[in-house]
C-alpha cells in the first residue's frame, strides 16, 4: 500500500532525553563526569529487599549491566561504586533548568516536558536561527545543556513527534554523537527491519504477541498490513498501530486531549509486611480518606468503591494466593466516613489473617457532585455535619498542609501519612536545592 506522505504534517521536532538523569545530576553535584562515574541512586525505602535502584550512571550500567528495576541485593561489591539516596526536589529543579535552556531555542509554548527527563521541542518555526542543519541545531542544544548544567543529552529528530521519539530510542542512543534523525523518506529503511515489536515505543508485550500470532513479525509487516484488518483485530488501536508503523503522527501538541477521569485511586507498597488487622485498617482508612479528598476536589461523587489487598511474598509462598480485589456499588457519595466504612466492611469480609504488603483503593462510577445527597433513612443533621466537616478539613489542609489536621488513627501503628507527606514522587525529596 503506497501512502501519500505529502498530505501528512511536516515539521521539525526534537525529543531530548537527559542521559541517566538522576545519576548524572548526582555525579555533577559530586564534581564527577556523569559518563565516567560509577554511581547508583538507591531508594532508601526497605520495601524492596533493602531498596530499589532508581538510576545508574552509564558506566555502572555498562560495567555491571544494572537496570532500574534491580534491587540492592543485585549491586556488586565494588569500592569504586558510589551509592546515594534520591533527592527528588533536586531533580525537579534541574528539570526546570534544562527546560529553560530549551526555551532559548524555541518559544515557551513550543516546549513540552514529557517526563522528568524527556521533553519535546517543536523547532519548526525556529530551527533555522540556530544552525544550518537539524543535526547542528541539536548539537548546539546539547552543548548549551552541557555548558550550563554539566549534563549530557540525547536528541531524536523527526518530522513529527512520533518520528522524533523513535529516532531517540532506536538511533540516537546508539550514535556516537547521541543524535538520530528520521523522516518519512528514511523511516522504512531504519524502522521496518525491526523484529522485536515490543522494543518500539507504545507496543506492549501482549500486543506484540498478538501481532506475532497474526503472522506480523516485523514493523515492516505491520506497515504493509491492511489497516481495516488491524482495526477488526484491535479496534481503534489497530489504526494507531498502522500509523505508528508508517511513521505517521497527526497529534497537535498545542491542543492536549482532556482526559475523562473514570475513577480516582491510590495505592501503597508497604515498607514491611503488615500482620495485624488493626494496622491494616489504619492504612485503608488513610488511603480511603486521601482518595475521598481527591473526589471532592474534582467535584465528583462515587458510585463504586473498590479495594485491593495484596499479600506478602511469604503468604504467597504458603499457597495463600496473591491477594484479593473486590468492588461494591453504592449510592452516590463523596463523604470520607461513608466511603471508608464500605472499605472496612469489604476488608473484614474477605481478609482471613494473611500478611499484607500492598493496598489499593479506588472510587469509580464517577458522577458530577451537584448538591448534597441526603439519605432519608439517616439523621439529616448528622449527614450535613459530616459533609461540612469534610470540606472544612479539605480547606485547612489545602492552606496549611496535609498534616495540619490529623485523625487519631494517623498516629497509630500502621499509619504512613506523616512519613509519606514528606516524600516527593514517592521518594526522598532531599535537603535544600543547593
């Protein structure tokens, strides 16, 4: 099938990745070369057998083949290796500084932070101001970041954001200058031969397996499969897969899609196994209250309450299963007390003494919270009192912090709220930015 690329959007986009970002920031702080240091950022939380490896320097990764999903137990014994705790506040500060440098090359509205270590830059209007070729501009951006922050960056260039992302992942990360470029014309040459479908951004293992079962063994095969057949097999995702395989991306970055929230929730992996009913219930109450506050902030009410309790490795080894998950349909509510009561009732019904390692709470079936829902079978004064109290607590916490008002159970065994309120992105925020 011959495609007419002349009708597709043509621009100049760059996806810039800060190489081994956390580890590189820590290396620069220590006066080390980020590309030569042997450094690991290790989570201080002991919920993963002594800590989780959050980042490794390129040299540590090359020498010991460490991955960001490895544990402390996987670290080699090396006197040269530097192990540091995470400092999320510092990484956020450096992320802002990096994006401010990008704004020297493009208008602020054309710089789109994608994650803590990646950004998309629409250079369509400005690239000619900073070099004769796209690669020269990319090199100038790299040098500016290195000069001002000491960090190394990898750049993918494309005629649309998808091409730039794949150029980053497939080409730039294996290029000596850490720059790669894809165009509609060169896309097939570089991307179609790839047979590991799951190595391509946005194609997961299950989708790759399904494609293989259909006889689609390479990106080239996918690019030449009838898109209507793909839609029959995968639904709307089938059309997206066809576009992906042909380097087509019609996304308008300046017109973000507003996501429709179908549920709100939160989960926690515990620092140690919880064995006692009282401490598990404390945790459920804390998470349940936190998610209820999010409901009210979104002006939503829930009609479904869901609880997932994951058992510890020891319980699973004893053949007790990996946990349970149950939901209950309820009358519309955003009241913390009511929602927590449903959660505790489900826990009491389905928990039989197993040790617990993670808990998740979600409220779904969301509807707009218009006015107060009064239950005619309960005292009206009591209901209104609970509703007003929830909103008053929300206002105080919004103004003075989540620990400004606490329940007595926040101080009991099993509570994690006070400790977690000091974390940033689930990890240690670090000391000052200096």
